[in-house]
C-alpha cells in the first residue's frame, strides 16, 4: 500500500478501520455513530494539521453520556482529501489522534474509527465512484456493526451533512441529529436538529434511554 499503509489500520487502500479503546461490549447493543469534521471538530476544509483542530464543545457531553451508558461510540468519516491527493494517511492519522486526545482530555472516549478515503475525483487506487463505504452509502456503519455486533436499528447518528443522515437511513437506523439542521424525515429515519441547548438535551435524553 502507498503512504506506508502497512503502518496503518487499512483493511483496503481507501478504508481505515481502527479500534481505539480497550472497552468490550456484549453483542446486540446500539451505537452512537458520529461524523468527525464539522460534527466533533470544527471543519477547517480538508483538515490535515493537528494544530488547527478545535472541538465543538457540545460533543463532549454527547460522547461522555454514551460512555457512561455503556454504548459504543463510532466515528464514521469521509476523507476524500486522501483520494484527491491533498494529504496522506499519515496526516489523517495525526489529525485523528489529535481529535481523540482532545476528547480524552474531556473524559470522552471513542471506541472505533472508520474513515473512507475513496472519491470519484481521486486517483488510483482510491479514485472510485460511489464506493459502498463512502457516505451516503452505509458501508462504514454496516462494517462497524459487523465488527462490534451492533443493533443498527436502535443506533443513533450525528452529523453535519445530509449524507450522514442518508447513510444512517440506508443502514437501518431510526434516528439522527443534524448539526445546524432542521427537523425532517429521510425514509424511516427521523432527523432532529442539533442547534441549541434544547436540541442537545434531546440527544442526551435519547442516549440515556438505551
């Protein structure tokens, strides 16, 4: 693999799957799925410098609540900058570790990270159109469910783009929260906004209800 792939948890050239905690879970639990850029951290447009990473503070209580509820927390992130050649997996690894470190400083733990580096405008081997792992396709959610034995139907997803919500809907999730979005439905997925303290309280209540 290019870009020192043997050093990274790449299961194929454009798919990163990393177990990032030592917590163990019984089969059949729901999960909290989170987009990364624009959801957990402020999106700086293809972030590749760890020094520029700033968390969105509302995600600390969200992840912390899931941790205390014993619910797996899974990041599912599109990273087309890999395919486009803007940065390599080494830069992704550094940025991602910075995100995880900042979360850990706030007592928030992520259990698995999946990143899709495929995009139709990229070059080989990541230059693939409509790859099943790239959101809005559900591949990353389905792969996490396979590896962790998750109940997708009871899982939640939080993201900042409609593609995140569509991925959740295609994976069989029933509820999603859209950062700075509006209430809507996508198929069987009920989408709630995540804009203010009231919205955040609703998300925290949903996590606690598991």
